[in-house]
């Protein structure tokens, strides 16, 4: 899935006037700087699932919010607004 932008990421990118291609490059750079992979950044880990369960949030909704938050972080950290 690392080659594809999720709908949540696409929405944030478009709101920030960032093309999908630019976002994909920024995401890859962000993952490299964090010493991880795009897939690992996007997945729900055990802690995420625990938080979602404790807050009474559907894991799928939590995942969507995590992806949107990831996109905002990537856009604001790598290259800033253009």
C-alpha cells in the first residue's frame, strides 16, 4: 500500500495544496528519517488498538484519524507548505 495514497491522506494533502506525488515523496522521506517504513507508519499497533478500545472508538475510525494525522505531520514536517 506504500505506493498508494489513502483517501484520508489524499484529503489532507489536497486541503494543504500538496499534490499526491509530492505527498508520496514527503511520506517516504519522513519514514526514512524516522528509521521505519511507510507501512509501519500507517498500521495500527497494539497501543493504538488499546487506546481505541479504551476510548470506545471503532478501530477503523481510529485508523482513518491516524492516517489523517500522519498526513498532516508529514506535510508540516517535510518541506512545509509550498
